[in-house]
C-alpha cells in the first residue's frame, strides 16, 4: 500500500505511457502491414459487374497479391469503372498489354482477380487502363499473343474438380483389390480366419465404387478434355474386368474345400488356365493404364497439386505389390517356387507387408 | 449611506427539500460587528449562515459582500471573498480522505500560491496551536473525537485569518475548556475588528460577545436588533429564544483588555502569517507572538516530517 | 393520471437538462484542469491508480480468457470447416470492437462507478463538499474534473491493455495447447485489423469512460443529507451506468455497421 502510494506518479506514468506505446506500435505495425507507407501505382479498369470485385479485392498473380481494387463506381453506360493499385514492388511487371481477369471459383470459394502481365517492352503508364480478359480489347490482346497467360485457369479448376474424386476412387479400388489379394494369399497359406464371402463382398464393393466413379466421371465427361474421356474408357475397362474376376471366385463354398482337397485344390484354380491370376492381373493392368492417364493429365497441371502425384505413386506401388502377390500365388510354394526377387527398390513403408508375404 | 455594510442579506428566501427554510430574510452586518443568529432546532440558522457565506444559493433575494452580490461576482472577486471569509461547520466537515495537515493547508495552498511549504507549515501549526490542538497533524479526521474535529474545523477557518467568519454552532460537541477557548478566540477576533456571524442557540455565548442578535423562528427573521435591544424584546415567541439573555453590567472582555493569552496572541497581526519569519522586535506587542513562535519552533524541531503523504484514495 | 405523466416527463426533462449542464461544467473544468494542472493533479493520479492500474489484473484475466477461447475455437472448430482464418476476424470483432470496451466498462463501473458515487455521497453527507465551497475550491474542478479525467483516461488505457492481453496474451496461452507460428499469427491478425477497428475500440472506451464518470459523479453529488442515500447513489450509478453504456454501444455499433 505504501509502495503504491509513494510511487503512484511513476506507476500511473508507466501505465499510461506503456499503453500509448502499445497503441502507437500497433498503429505502426498495422500501417506497415497495410502498406500505408508504401507507394502504390494507380490504374483503371472496367468490369461488367462489381459482384465479387468490390473495393479491397486483392489482385493476384501466380498466388501473390500484387495489388488491390480501391474504388468501384457504376457509370452512365451501366458498366463498372474501377480504380486499382499495383504495389510499387510489382510495378515493373506491369508491362504494356497487361490485362486483368476475373475468375469465379466453381466450388464457391469466391472470386479471384488475376493479373496477367503483357509482353510489351515498356511499362504500362501510371493511371492507364488495364482491360479485362473477357472484354473486346482483352480478347484481342490474348489472340495476338501479347499477354503472358498461363493455361486457362477456369479449365484447370474444372479438370481438378473432375480428377480429384477419380483419383480417390481409383485409390480405393486399388486398396480393395490389394486387400482381396492379400486375403486370398492368406487363405491359400491356410492363415485366413474370416469367411471368404466377405472378401468377395469387398471385391463387389470395389466394383460399385468403380461404378460410382464412372458415373461421376461420365457426368463431367462433356466438360472434360479428350484425355479425361480416355480415362473414363479405361475405368470402364477396369470395371468389366473386375466384375469378371469377382464372378470367377463367386462360389466361396467350394473354394476352401478345394484348397484343402489335394486333388481339386489350389492347383485347379491356379493352373486352370490361370483364370484368377489373369483376371485380377488384367484389371490391375487396366488400372495401371488409368493411373498413367491420370498422371498424364496431372502432368499438365504443372505440379500444382503434388498430392495427385503422390496418390499415383502410391497406387503404383500398391499395384506392384499386387503383382507380387499374384506372382506368389502363381508360384505358390505348394506348387512352385515363391515370389521372385524384384530388382526395383521398394518404398520403405512396404517392408512390413513384404515380410508377411514371404 | 456611506460605506456599504460588510455583509447584507436582501429578501433572501431558500427552499430546502421542498419546504421554505428561510423566508424573505433581510439583515446587514457592519464591519467588526458580531451577529448572533438564534433560534431553536430547525429554525433555519444553518441555512441562513450557509446562504450568507455563499455556500447555499438563495432561491430568491440577494447576498451582498461589501455591496457586491455573491451571485454576480467574477471568479477573481469570488476568490477574494473566499480568501477573506472562513466557515466553521457544525459537524466540522473535515475532508475525510486527507490528513489534518492537508485539511488545514488547503486554504493556504489555494489562496496563497506564493507561500512555500515552510510558510504553509507555519500557518497550519499556528492555527492548530491557536485552537489548542497539539496532536499529530498527520492523523486522519476519522481518528479524532468529535470535539477534536470541531477544533480542527475551527482552525481550518482561521488559517488565513479571515476578516469575516461564519460559525455554525461553534461550541457544539466541545468540552468546557475547549468551549472556553472558542469564546476567547471569538473575543480576540472581535477585538481585532473581525466581522463574525454566529448561529447558536446558547444564550451564554451571546451574552458574552454578541453585538447584534437575530431571532429565527421557522425560517422567518422575527426580530433583529442590537444586544441591548434584544434583552428588552417582549414578544413571547422571541422571548422563548432570547429569554436567557442578560443585560450586560460589566464591560465586556473584548472592549478593554483581552481575555486570556490566546486572545492576546490573536490580537497581534503577526500571529497570522504574513511572512514566514518569526516576528522580531521589542515591546509588549511582540512578546506573545515571539513566545508562540518559540513554542512552534519546539514543535517543529520535534516533528520534522511536514509534508508527508497526502492521500485521497477514491 | 395524465397530469402525473406530464409532470414526470417535465421532471425527467428537467433532470436531463440539469445532467447535461452538469456534464458541460465537468467538461469545461476538465479542460481547465488539463491546462493548468497542479490543483487536483493528485486526485487525478490516485483516480488513475485506482481505476486503471488496480483494475488491470481483472481486465487482463478476462481478455486472456476470451482471447484464448476464440483462439481455441479458431484452431479446432473453424479449422474443421476450413475457415481457420475467420478466427482473426472474430478476435478483432470481439476483443477490439465489441466486448473489449464493453467488458472494460463493466469492470470500471463495478469498481470505480460505485466507489465514486458512494465517496461523493459520503462527502456530501459530511458537508465536505460545502466545506470545499466555503474554502473557495470549486467542487466541480477539484472533485469532479480529476475523477472524470481519471476514469476516462483509465478506461481508454485499460481498453488498450485489454487488446494487448486479448490479442497477444491469448496467443501465448494458446501456444501451450495448439502452437501457431508467431509470425503467421500476427501477420494474419494485422491483415484483418483495420484502423476503423482501433478507432471504434478506442472511441467506444472513451465514450464509456465519459458516461461512467459523469453518471457516478452526478449520482454522488445528488446525495443531500442522509447517509441512507449513499448506497442508493452507488446502486443508481451502477444501474444507469450499465444501461447508458449498453445504449451507447448499440448506437455506436449500429452507426458503424449501417453507416
């Protein structure tokens, strides 16, 4: 209490001054963050509608904010005159013939105002007009190849929207096939405890997944480019093959006795023109083709989605694994001589399963 | 008409909480006069005093200090009036959140900005000594008895040696010795030509030092006159208030020699601080002051802490 | 009946006018106090000490708790919807714009509003205010103005601290549960924060400070002679302080979002 009263003046001074410092610091930090102290270069443009492009909208170029819309106004011809600024650090990119493009995301993530630099030599003049990509002026510039414009962004978004579920479904199918094969392998090795029927059901699931996938892709087929159409065909092929494979092992009641029966036994299934092996292997080959197609498409996406590549790689690894299993089945230790050594390096995550198979 | 009276009330009416506390009161007080406002409880003595001192604002009528209406004073004139007047509250009304020293020092600090801390300290101690309060000045009012608070309240009014003093029931809650001292002080002030307005129901005090008497009944001034007139008033309602006033036989103490050493001390101008220096010189006029200064010096020597913490927590 | 309502309306209006006049005098004396300083400076310092510094702990605790709660919601619930960045907007709206000033005001009303009203009430009952007048001290300039300034300054400063603790302190708290990079947090925060938000927060706390101090001073001075009036003054100061602050908040918020 005494301390408090004795140093009242100092305490109050500290209290007020520290707050003032905090406030001042906050304002300065805020100003720095909101570019109060930077020079911005002013330009103009015209929109058909200011919807999604009001004052404050960020102008993006390859994922970086290079400026923002500062003012929009409805003019006498019912167009929207807009003023915008490009940050001084990006001003050197604003060459002649630069244009803007308003892109609306198909999955409702709002709009983006993209900046595409022109291929002119000189810098665009301060305060000059930057046309919109879908205006007459903008289209002319694009047709003349005066604009450095990446692959049409709206197509990419559409493609991505189509490819994503596709990849996911393909992945699911692979996993299911892989699991089926593992289970078969375990059954053959006499380790299986679960009923073989569930394995078959899983296989059917895989088929219905593939069906859904096909429907999904078909629905978007019109919008997809030709490569995507090829993909759908491949997927259809997998589906058929898988159906055939499933049909081949649809009679689970007979399978186990046959496995145990020395006469009928596994030899019959596997040596019976390698029906099971060929069936499954066939679908896997198709799947591999699909994945290759998907990879081709995604290659054109310029590595924008590294996750696609990862999924594909994983898919391929799984397929290789499946092939191994099949080979193992074919060369069943009861019959022939084990899984041949692969020369290729296996991903490390596979080593556990490997041990199980050997 | 000559010189304007020191204080004049003209048709003052005051409303307090919906009832008339003071009805059309008019009286005037010449410089050096001592007026006793007498009356029973609730007769409006305090209201009369507060209105005359400019603490309460009259609902109608006017209070004039040296011919100037209190309501129409400039802030400078008002400050001068406050500097020249002191008010002793019935219940002392010390500022509870300040030490006694600060209570006493505030008028000096406010009206005498040129005084240094030593001057303020001296004035405060002299006022405290004058009323006979010689205890710790750094205590809070709450630590004091009602009588002690009353003395300190009186000291606060006297710190700047006012020429116009308002005393609301000055002897209330005082013991006999302290009350006696208060009489002495009033007598001394009279002797120095100070104008005093006292509200009291006590006849004894009036008998000793009143020049004029005003009788208040239910907010109305029923009778105003000199003391000698007051003794002869016959109206039974007025008599009920003034009945115990006795005709003066002996010469009042203040008319000739002063009553007691304190009165002597207060009669000396140098008692109240005009300069920080203790008075020096020869002759009887300086003796009391010099003696007091010695006492004060002793007190100061013993208690060096003068300007301790001044708190008002809120 | 009608005349009763009429009289009540006239009385209410009179009281309102009186309160406005009182407010104007307090404002004028406060400016004078700021200009000449000294007299009442100690009261001002003590007022800030009591209203501001002593209330800092509770304001900081509230700010920390609210900030941490929003941070946790932002990093779990909102992130689930893919709207993790919305957290910063919510932080700013809640701490800087809306709750910060209002909660600080509630703390100040509860602590200092009652204290001022009851203290002044006690002074009025003890004739201390009259004693000030008698000595020549203007009670508005010596009693009201420093308390007014003290509360207004404390309110504003407390709101700044509320922001500091709500925005920075909560970040520290959340580090224990859900670490976010310091840089990322503050870049995102300051990307959402606008000068308008700061202005709104500081403006609101200023207005609340004015309301709280004037209401409690007014209620305190309204006490006349009875000790029983003192707690009533305290209660009234809290009641009308709350009401007026909420009312002012509604008005200011509507002006900001509609205007």
